[in-house]
């Protein structure tokens, strides 16, 4: 339960960085923290106290395996989610680079204001 | 009710293959890329056409991982692709609009060196949307939503000149927060049930396996995520910047398809089929819908930039769809889906026309346009036809779907909402009569005296979409009602007896892999 509460606290930290900071790099870091909070939560959901890594060797009994290892599915999900997050972060950083080259600043308030 | 769906992966494989082939041929034959997009879209059109011809629910399990017996029941552990009436309708829409956008891009994009990359992203966008439409489990819905979203972020910033990169930055941050919210919602449901397959989850939630607070938490996150992807007010802030920033064919893809496949379709799929829709959810949909309907139309009044006017009207038109989804009747759902499809057809025609007008007159400002009808009649006819469709002038499709929404609202006794919808429709009519008068009629500005008609690959796709707008309204009694009706029946049973959820679960579990 403490673990779950901590991941939500981390989520809050990330959202704070995303919303309150005016520096674009800090916004990106905030977004990455939000993503990783959710990834941590997913891994925590699959964790079972005292059980081993989910590796099924040839000849193992599936029932024994299921009773003795942590839930492997969230780990597979997190792997996918990390890759997606990596793509988004790379794209975001490329945009930050472009904007910095153009305006010479990372402060969102000192760029052209979008009207929407 | 069930059939073999072994061809279903092709909907994702074909655009993926075409996209990466564009990248491989970048150095050898860069001119092949636009044609590869056209060929892949035509292939998808044929596939979607044959899929619409079929009936029932078709299922494909990746690697043959079908339903397995665990404990006292059978569950799906693998990746399932499911084609039902709802997916069919939207797959057809993606293929139609995508083909028009691919043909339009042949001449619209100048032969610049980055063009193969544009076509890679275009095909990834299509692959992501088709995957999201076929996904049979929540996690793959999330993955495909992200594939399509990431491609769209890149495409919005494809030609940085003005504020495109800022728009894409804002769009990416808001879009990623929305997706992370969706993932958190999925994690909550997985923690409560240990399942991801939509059919299994639907059965478990219907049986009360998820505690109410957890279900409400997940539902709230899904509303937040999918309403942001739909750009429903107050989650719309990114759309009026992002959609006009993209090149014209991409604006058409984003406004015509993306907000529907990742927004409306996903919302309908997750809520009507998996989480369940109660009175509070319907009220929420109605509120979001009314806010978007009026907010979008009012904000559009202040704009002079043609593409921004169109973008604000996308927010407004999605409002109609949300309002109709909030009606507790089969007719409401059918009207919502019909309007979503109609909006896909006429809004993509409008954005393509806006691109043509920009090309012809060198501006997006409505106050500087005029008289184009004398110089480029085919382009002008395309714009006028699509304006009449969104304005809801009979016999165009916008009229019929708005009428259906009004009938559904009145027969559900929601007179106030019906009045609001009729008022917003009137405002839309006034705006677009003004748009077409300013853009294509009136005196020709002196600097446009040398303007000439654009190549046929730029006006024919628009005219084809306008013809589809006419046909989808006029052919309602002879075919269109069947396709839209099957889509609505896939998520809500027409009568009182029987449940769409039960049918879906039976179809997924009853299917056997070869």
C-alpha cells in the first residue's frame, strides 16, 4: 500500500513540474517523471512478496511456476510503455532544441504566444 | 455470428510495410514514396470494402493464442484483433479519407528531400489508427493510440516556418499526459481483475468483479484521456494550434480521422462495451458535448484564418457527437456514429480545400481571398459543397445526421439540449455561408488575376469526398443505414432484450483459431 501511495506522490511531483515550471527542459523532465510513476505502479501491481523472477524453463510445471513467481504480464507492458515513452521524449527534446535555436531561450513565456 | 479473421492483421501490416519501404527507398527512389502511400491506401480501401461486406464479428488471435481454460473459466491471454460493426464503419472511413489525402499529397507537397519521411509518418498514422480500431484488448488499444499519436506529433511539426513547433510541443505534452492517464486507468482495471482483454473485462465488470471506487477512478481517467484525444471542451486547447499547423492533407487526416478514431471510437468502445455507461456518464457526455458545441462555434467567430475556423468547428462538431452519445437510446448512438463519419468526410474535404485555396491565393486569411470561382471553378465547387455539408443544408449528409441527432434528443425528452443543438447548427450555417461567400465569390483581388486552376490530383479528391457527402445522405435508406446501424448495434442492442456486451463476449470466446 505504501508503495502505491509513493508512486502516486511521484505522479504528483511530475505533474507539478509539468504545470508549474516555465523552462521547457523542466517540463520535459516533469513529463518523464509522470510516465515513470505509472510504469512503477504497473510493476508494483505485478509484484508478489517473496516470489521469484518469472522465467519458465522447459520441463517446469506451469502450475508451480504460476504459484512461485511474480506476475510477468505487467513487466511486459512496462517494457512496451518505456519504449513508447522514449519515442515521445526524443521527439519532445528535438522540438525543444529547435525552439531554443530559434528563440535563444527555454522559457515558454518568452516565445511567440499561440492564440488557442 | 463468428467468422475467421485471418486477414485482419493486414490492416496494420500493409501501411507499416509501405511506410518503412518509403524509408528504405529514400536514397534509391525518393519519388516512389508518394505512390507507395497511394497504393497502400488503395489496398486498404479494398480490404475495408470487403470487410464491410461481411457480417458478424471476426476475430484473429496473434500466434494462435486464443481463449484458454484457467480455473473455472476461459480467458484470452494473447493479443486479439476483433472486427465488429463499429470497427468496420471506422475502418471504411479511414480508408476513404486516407486515399483522398494520399492522392492530394502527390502534387501538394513540393518534391523536397524530406518527403519519404512524410510518407513514413503518414503510413504510421494510418497503421496506428487501423490498429486501434481492431485492438481487442485495452493495452494494445493504448499502444496503437500512441503509434498514431506519435506520428501525428511529428507531422504537425513537418514544415516548421511559423509557430508549428510550438503547436507540436503543446500537442505532444497534452497528448502524452492524456495517454499516460489512459495507461493508469488500464493499470487500475488490471490490478482489480488481472485481465486486459476487452471481452473478458466486460464480462468481469458486468459481474461486479471490480470495486466501485476503482471502476470510477479508471472511468475518470478514461474520460480525461479520450476527451483530450477528441478535443472536447475544456480539453481542446491543443487542437486549434495543432490542426492548422500541419500540411493540408495531414490537417484533413487529423481533423477528419484522428480525433474520431482515438477519441470518439475509443470512448465508445471502452465505455459502451467495457466499463459500462450509467446516468452520470450520460450527463457528463451531454455536458461536454454542449460545452464543445457552443464553445467551438463561438470561438470560431473571432477567427480570420480559414484553417483555424475549420479547427474550431471540429471541436464544435465533436460536441454534437458527444451530445448524441449521451442519449439513452439506440437511435442516439446511431446518430452519433453517423455524424462522426459525416464529419470525417466533409471536414477532410474542407481542410483539403483550404490547402488548395492557400496554394492559389497565397494566404489563409479569409479577408484577403475572393473571386476564386472565376479562376478555379473545380476547387471552388469542392469548397462550396463541403461548406454546405457542414452547414447542414439538405440534401448533404450534415443535414441528415444533425436531423437524426435532433430527433433522438426530442424523442428522449431532452428539449433544452435539442434547442442548444439547433442553435449551434444555425450558427454553423451562418459561419459557413460567410466563409464560402468570402472565399470563392465576390470580386477577384488584383493580385490573384493570374491564378490558375490547380492540377486534377488536387481537386478530384475533394470533389470525390463531396460526392460521398451527397451519397451518404441520399443513400441512407439503401445501404448506409445498414452499415451505421450495425455499428450502433455492436455497442448497444436495438431493442430491450439481449445485450451487445454478451454478444461481443460470445463472439470472441466462441471463435476458434485454425
